[in-house]
C-alpha cells in the first residue's frame, strides 16, 4: 500500500504519525489523486470552450488540441506515478526514489497548466461563460488530483524550539520558516536506487530514448505558435521535469549517460541534426540556427568565465570581429576589399582576426583581477562597436561601412553545395536556414570538443587553479598571465568562428548587432546570463541557457518592453535559489550548498 | 645532540639556497633587513622569530612573490628570476601559512596542478590528443598518485580538497609542492593548529622529504618541532637575523630569549632569575624530548 517515502519506522515524537499537508486520510488522498488525474485525462478529450477564438481550437470533442495536449501529458504522468504508488506490476521502474513527491509535483504541474488554460480562456474571451462543461470538469478534476496528492503523508521536520522571548514579528518569521521547511519536506524524495549495470545495448537504448524525448520537447517548444501555448509549455516542461526528478528518473538517466559520455554527446548531436527533418518549412530552422549561434558563443565564453574565471563583459565583440572579418572577405559589394574567399579561408580569417583581437585586448587587461577586468572588457566591447560605427570613410578610413554595416553578404557555397538554395535530402526539404543549421552544428561540435578536451588537461587544470586561487597557482609554477591569455584567445577565436557563420546567416553585419545589452541575443549581457543561468563550467548548461534565453523573448512577444525587466527578475530569483545554475557543475554545487549532504567524492563525470 | 644524527648520513655540501643581504621595504617600513641565509643540500633549516618578525615576508622574497628591495637570492648558483612561477620552475616549492589549496578541485587534481612546471602539454596537444598527450597525462597521474601515497592521501584522491580535514589539507599542500620536483622546499608553519600526534607525523614527513634529497627551510613557532627537526636554526627579529646556529646555540642565546620573552625591567627584582629559570627549563625540555625523538627518526 505504501511506498518507500511513507511509513517511517520511527514516527517523530513531536508530530506523531506522518500526515499530509491536507487533512484527508492517506488512502482517500491517494484514490483522489488517481481518480482526479484519470478524470483529467478523460476531460482533455472534451471541448473546453465553445468558440475557436481562443487559439488552439479547444472546441472539438474526441481529440485534444493545443494546451489540452499538455494537460493530457501531465495527467498521464500523474496517473502513472499514482499507479506505481499502488505497486502496479511493471511500473516500479518509474519511481526509483519513491512515488509520493513525484505525484505531488506532477499533480501540481497538471493543475497549474489546467488552471492557467481555463483562466486564460476566461480572460481572453471575457468571462467564465465561455467555458464549456469540459473546462469546468478538467478544472475540478485537476484540483481534486492536487488535493489528493497533497494529502499524501510525509515526514514532517521537527520544529525548532520556540524562543519565548520572541516578539510578534520574530514569531511570524519563525512560523514562515517552519512552513517552508514543511513544504520542502513534503516535496522531498528519497535517494534513488543506483541503476544496476544493464547490458550496454539497453543502456544505449535508454540514452537514445532520453535524447529523443529531449528532441521532442525542444521541437515542440520551438514550434509553439502562440503565447498561451508557450507559457503552458514552459509550465509543463519545467514542473514535469521536476516531477521526473523527484521520481528519481533524472538521477538514474544521468548515471547512465555518465557511463557512456561519448555516446551521449554524439547522440545529442545526432538528435540536434534531426531537428530540421522534423520541420516542414524553414520558419523554425531560423530560430534553431540563431539559438545555435548564441549557444556556441556562450559555450566559448564559458571557457573564459567558467573555467578560467575571467569575467568578460565585452565578449560579443569577438563575435563581431569574426563576423566582420568574414563579411569583408565574402565578396559583398559593400566590402572595401574586392575578394571572395572560399569558406575555409573565411573561417580561418575570422578566427584569426578574433584571436589577434583577443590577444591585443587581453595582453594589457589580463593583469587586472576580478571586477576591474570586467569593467575594462566592458569598455573594450563598446570600443569595438563605436569603432565599427566610425570606420565609414568620413570619420575614419572606410572599412566597415559605418552604421549601415556590410550588407548583401552572399550565401556560402561549399564544394558546390549552395547554402542559399533548398535541397531535398531523402524526401525532406532542407531550406536555407536548415543548411546553415547543419553548418553551425558542426561549429558547435568543434567548440564542444575544444571545451571538453582542453578542460580536462594540463591547461584546463591550470585555468581552474587560476580561478580558485591565483597566488597559489603562481606558486605552483603556473604562468598566470600566459595561461589566462590562452583562455582569452581561445574563447575569442571560438566566438570568431561562430561569427563567420553568423555573417552569412544574417546577410548583413552592422555594429548594432553587437551591443552590451539589448533585446535580441546574442549580446554580452545575455551571453553571460546564458552561462550563469545554465551553469558555469558545464557544456550542456550554456547550451540550454542560451536556448531558453533566446526562445523566451522570441516567443513571448507580449512581454515587449518589459522583457529586460522580466529577464532581470528571473536572474535575481535564480541567483537567490539556485546560484549554481540549472545544470550545476559538480564542483559549483558543492561550493554553494555546503551544508547539504553533498557527496564528498567527485566522480569522473564532471560536467 | 640533535645535529649529529641528521648530518651523519647526508652529504651536506652544495649550497642550494644562498640569500645575500635580502632587504624588503614597504614604503617606510623595513620588513626584512639585510638577511643572509644559506641552505645546503640535505639540510633542514629552521626559521623562527616572534610574530611580525618578517619570516613570511622573507619567504615571499625567496619565492618571487615579492621582489626584494636590495640583495639577491641564488638557487644553486644562479640568481632567481623575480616571478614566482619561474622560481617554482627553477626548483623552489613552497606551502602557505594559511592553507591555499584549490578548494574545489579534487585531491589528485591539486597535485596534478603542482606538476605543471614538469609537464609541457599545451593547448593544441590537449585538443588534438596525440599519443604523446596520453602518455604524459598517464605519467603525471602516476607520479601524483605516488606523491599522495607518500603523504598518505592515496585513498582520498577523488575527494574535493575542501572536504579534507585540516591536517590532511596541510599534507596535501606538501604533496602539491613536492609535485613540482623541487630541490628546496619552503614550509610556512606546517604544524600550525595541529595536535601533538599530527605534529609528530609531520616531523616524520619532513625527515622523509629530506631523505629524498630535498633541502627544507621551515618556519615554525613550535620550538620542540623546530629543535627536533633542524640542523640549523636562524632567528629573525624585527626583520633582522639575530643569530644562526645549531639548536643548542640558539636556545642558549640571551637575545633570543629576550626577543621571545621580553627584556627584564632594569630594576625589577627577580625578573632575571625568572627568565633564567624559564630558559633553562625550555632548554631541558627541548633536549630531553628531542633525544628519544631522534632515535625513531632514523
């Protein structure tokens, strides 16, 4: 009847038997959760509103559409977890860390998505009258499931002793603290069992399944057509992931992927390469290629910031240098040089130009530490932009065509493969942006390779040592300046590499693309945010951070002018609650959560 | 006596470190004034003095963290370059008074960082990963594990340095310093905050290091530790070297006692006697403790 997390051997004396957050008996609560989630599933097949004015057409009986699909997934997840908690045969693998916490989070995910939908319908269309019975049913069903889930018992933490001298305010603070502790405990799950060694083909199949799931989620997110669906997607994806995490599946999956790191990384690239084939037109491949550019540059910045600990606030300038260099030799009519280099040569020129700039900027500035370096690099980033603006023939030599930039950059043509044309591969039409997507993926692979290999080597250890304690690193014989300059130069040339492709993707290179902070990524602030948000020193962190930072402003058009405000708010919240980023580097996690029962042994799977 | 046992089996001869007239001024403050000190191969030399005497400043002058205002430091006959990483490359390794490990790296990684000067693989080698890279990396790891075994940390190679207990962090610092294959090891208060057992273990460790043919210069406040360990002891007071010699000479010197215990008042009755008694006691204690200790170290 019960699962691992319930039924403690020694009930805490203060609170007696474990109870849920809501005073419903456990059996009833579990039944309610199951019943509610089953009903939720059923009601997604009903019509929720009478008019197709609400996007997604939720008026059809028989098959769910738009937000209903998300609710259906949430309901299914909750149902499965509930069934697993009843010890239904064959579902035990779903909840290696105990089912109850997972049920709670999954029910919360379903509830939030459902109620968001219902409320969105009511406000969009003006009133509750616009809801069909199906809408009411699903709202009640998901609420029931949530209430049932919250009634599931958990081990309450023992309250701290109350200080009798406390004033009212302190008492209030004490109660809030205790409530928070209880809430945390209610959502706490056990430690998942270790995955036994499966045959390697089975493990690889699991990795493939995980990657396929990731690709599906990502493709769905990119393909969301209206704001409501995207918000619903964010809620469902975020809380659904949390539910899987509580169930212990995420931990098990990461154990398996850690065993086959190379396969996982290759598989991830294959999955990413599949993305254009899931699309019928070039519309979302555009987003894909911009995300890749952004993510690649963020990963390059991660070498500088995450490994070597050099806070670079002008990093986007190196992207700009690469892009300008490639544009100048691209044969564009606006370029003062009348040359048209082949792509490999343009890539070399772009990367080399960025390298030279990196060394030129790095050599004088890297003698500074910490905040001072940040300020100086910020300045250099702006110097690049203003210089590019002024090299227009009137205020300086004509090199960059001033604020008009270098336009009409021709499409790439590698070995007769014209990137500007549509190609048909195995029955799939691959458009212009999809072509560039593949090229950019190649560049990303190069950057990932450089990051991984250099990070786990003598030079990478020297970078981390410099970040940890510069004086001690010097005393260990590390030439700090040289090593930092290498990090700076490597980061710069990787950004330049991405820049060469960017110039061709965007047709035009203007100084205004390379701001410190602006609404459109990539810019220096967003790049740094992607690294910090995703997780410093990791590979997947900046990639995911960049994808989110690009998609959210792109999809939520209504944010408009409040975009930067929302972005700042999100960053503050993240720094408060998860300073190590979404994908924590093992080291960072230990650094920020010292009091937690962190594993003392750092296994080989670093990032 | 203490010196007999230590000098007998090692060949003292070649001068490893030769500091001549080292003076370090910070503005108007002269932290180190005209200090001469030599360390010969196979020797353990102690550097003692009251707090603020300039011991660590002198160390920093030796290791290139500070550039001495006057004077020069020679290592095996060549003048040391004024950059700390070049000093390490030349063959002088050090530990720090306040432990400065790379806290978020593993124990093994810490030692591998210490190998930096003795390996050459650069960025391209790391990215291209030729056979030479793997060979060098494997050799480095093997050497690092040997060193961890030497200090007794081989079982904790995968732990984060920050999670080690205090005494083991000190050991790790020594292992990290040894990884650079130094000819001279500078230890800055290696037993600060340790209990007697740990101090004892550190003593053994320092002897073992000496037996590897590495000269050791050690700063310490624990007099028993110093007089057990060192062939020669130099006393630094207010930036100047007061005296240098074997432990008996140093312990018997009035100026040293005065520097540690303070000068007696001119007319204070009984103060002189008290100082004498204390000095005698200290001497007696040190010698009696040292004698059995030495036997075990052989």
